[in-house]
């Protein structure tokens, strides 16, 4: 209850702060900022398309802890050796080098103007559009946070092992709806999942050497050919969407309705009338609304808990708080 009360207070502040964001915030102070961010992001993603889901996952993990303040970018230091980067859900994040290169370019072009939080918000959008995904507006003006705690990331980032009740609570605490939950879960249409996360589902679900019955037996058998219960296994990844793994489309929902959702949190979407209805709608409807819905949900998410004015700072280096 205490956690939810704290989040309620946090949410009220977040909603107020989001009103301080605006399109073209850097139009006068750094006119080419968004162009620089887009160009560098595109260079990376065109060379390695998997940076797109990497940056999308990074902004998601940033916004769910203290809001979209760039705190996920902070490196451990002697005084704070347990930042969000060191949290269990964040040890597999990728794309930090893209943010760092963008920041370096912007500091050369317009020093101490563009926040790391805005860079991440814009780069994650540009990465998705580069691979043919939806476009959404990114109002800017965020400031960077000074606090980053692994304990908060471990507590508040939705778990791949979560049931539907917990997932709905995670999203509701930040003002996101059940529809936002099922829509944003659709980001699993691209990218890779780590085998170590699903080994229990495959080999020891209840502690009796069994497989999660929520998994299609055929799919589970295929996963076992890729994910061995061996720490030396050389294939530690699988696509989250086997149908169209490199296309940002609604086929993830087909996977889930066929009991082929990779994570327990994917399968959990079948256990709620509203989320299940959305899954089935995207599978059955010609001309899916997924791109439009995803853009709307992302627009909401990237305005959670933003810092404006003197509430934060403009970091000179995205990995460190200014001295």
C-alpha cells in the first residue's frame, strides 16, 4: 500500500510536469538537435537492426523507474555502485554507445543544451521508424535526473515472470491503462529473448522437471532445441516473434494466441478479458490498428515522471551526474 501511495503522488507530479514539454523545444537553442539524433541513430540501426528493440526496451525501463529522466543511463560510481544499470532487468540492455555518441556530437554542436533523457526519448522513436515501425510525436524539454538505484529498477520494471494482476498493477501505478499494457507488450514483435529467462518454463516449471503447460508443446520442443539447460550453450537467444521477427507488425499477437508467447508475461495476456480481446482483434482484423495504438501508448509513456526546469540538470556525459 505504501508503494502505491508513493506512486500516486509521483503520478500527480508527473502529469503536471508533462505539461511543460513541447514540440521543437530546441528550435532556437539547438536547431539541428533532432536531426543529429536521427542521423546517428539511423546509422547504427541500419547496420545492426537489433539496436531498435534495444533502444525501445531502454526507454521502457527508464520510464518505469522515476519516470523518463535518463536515470537508466547512469554508470556505477564509487559513491553509487548500484545504479539502475546494475539491476537484474538491465544487465542485458544494449544501445548505450548510441546515446553516448549522440551526446558527444550534441555537446560539440550546442554544449549543455540537450538532455540525455530527451536523447533517449527521440532515439528510441527514430530507431523504431528506421525499421519500418510506427512514428509518434516526442515533445521535448526533459531534464536529467540525479538519482539512479538498482533496487528501484528491480522493484518497478515489469517482470517477464509476472502474472496479469501484477502487470496491470505495474502499469496502473504509472497512469497507464490495461490497453496500454497489451499494446506496449506488442514491442516483443521485434528483438531477441534470452534463453536463461525461459529455462524454468522449459525444464522445471513447478520444480518437478516439467514444462509450463501454458506453452504450446510443439513450440516448447522447438525452444528446447535452441535453449539447452547448459551454461555453455552457444545459442543463448531466440526471436520473440518467430513469424516475422524483423518486422514491426501485429504477428506477436498471433504468437501469443497460439500459446507461443516466449515469456510468462506474454502468456499472461490471455488471462484477462480486455487484453485477450485485444490480442484476438489484432489477429482477426484486416488492417491492424497496432501501429496507431502503439504510437498513442508510447506518447503517453514517454511523458511519465518527466523533470522540467530546475528539477533536473543537463548532463555533460550521460553516464555521470554533473559535479
